[in-house]
C-alpha cells in the first residue's frame, strides 16, 4: 500500500508498505478520505525536528480520517460499515489502509459523501468545547480565527441561540464562509482596529464569550482584551511544539477576572463522545460540518494540500484528500 511521510520539514514523499493485518479485537479500514487540520500544520508540518528524526512515521501528520471497514475481528464492527477513525498517538492517516480498535472507530451512515462525513471529526471536538460554555442563548460571542475550527464554533453557537456571533479573521474567504454558516458579523483584524470594531458592533456591551481558535500564541492576549469584565474565555488553540504565549497582558487578566476554560477533548477520558454526537447531529440535519469543505484533492497531491492549507491559498478552508478513489 502507498503511504505518505515527512522526510524533512514541509516535505512529503511516498513509501510502499505491506498492508496491515488486524489482530483479534481490531478492524482493518480502507482509508477513503482524510482532511488537513491546523494542528497538523503548526504542530508537525511546520516544526523543525532534529534531522535524525526524519523521516517521520508513515501517515503522520493526519488525524481526520474516514473510510470503510474491510475486515473485522471484533464483535462491534461489521465489514462494509463506513466510519471515522481516530488514530493512536504517533500514527496518522496518510496511508491507504490502517487497523484500529472499536473504541476509536466511529460508524457513519451509508448515505452522503465520505469526504463530508470526515468533517464531523474536527467539528465534534468543537462541540465538546461549546458544551463548556453552558447556555449560550442570548449571549454575544466572538471567535478569533475562522479556519475549520473557528467556523465550527460560529456554526454551533449560532445553532444554540447566540444573539450575536462575530467571526474574526484576516482572510476574506473565511469571513465570507463565516457569514454563510452562522456568524452575524465579521471583522478583518488586518484592516480594522479589532477592539474598536467590536465596541461598535456590540453597541458598547462587549463580548460575553470569546474563543481563541487561531493557533497563534498572540491570540491568548487578544482574547483577554476582547472579553468583557467577568466574561468567559474559551481557549481551544494549540500553538505547536513548545508554543508559549508571546505577550501576556497580566493587568488585563487581573481586571477582566474572566472565567478561562482550556478545552481539549483528546485529553479527556471520552475523546470520541462528542464526535459521535456530531455524527448523529449531521445525520438528523441539525448542523452539517461538510459545508466547511472547500477543496478536494487526490492523495498524489498531498504536498499541495498541506502547502495550500499552511499558506491560506486559493480561499482554502478545509481540504479533503481522496484515497482509494474516495470509496467509489
């Protein structure tokens, strides 16, 4: 089977491997769609590991994966089922086949494109974070960063009754998508004074709940400045290897007295719970993470896909990569 691997920072090649053989309690999955995540970019793709660490493990970095079960040595999973698959730490989905245990294989319905169902993975992680906000009905919310994660926050909080959802991003295509999927307003921080714009948009009321979905160490301090006094700050961002907050506005932190909630579903005891719930919500039509997909590329274009996402080119929001003909 074909697998992609990083042989240097931001440099992929392909390698041929034997197809994995499932052991008792495992299923073998034919990978049909994967998607690029921002944490893949700043955590691994842009990281510069010691030269002796390369090439990295085949399949890395990629944790948004979907495909079809082709062999099962489990009671829970059946051959022919389609599913989202969460890789074990240190492994990735940039390969044509993989094996996994049932706790990390999340079945999806037979209908609809598999490259849209895979988007439930990242939006499911956001669903966990949104739950930590409590009741958002009637609240003013600002989301710093409108990539796939930030847009998921905008979409879900609007669905949950937020009075105002402000999407903040310098990329025009992402601001446009934010308005399409639930944001009431957007701000371009590269053009406008972000703090003055929010003051105007909220009529001086300020932001009840602010979300950092930037992946940028500067985002933490910016969110503290945006949130109103005694408001809430939900931190989602992972800032990469050794990431540190570049500027911490301590006086602002003390004055605002905001509730700060770091959220990372992968670190909980139930890392798949909200992803399964997101699959069910898409199935019944409540919200559709598939709307965030902007590009489809073939596995042979994996380098192009990661470069496109890393450089914000061609209006990219979420790029889906097809393997094994996308299951067709």
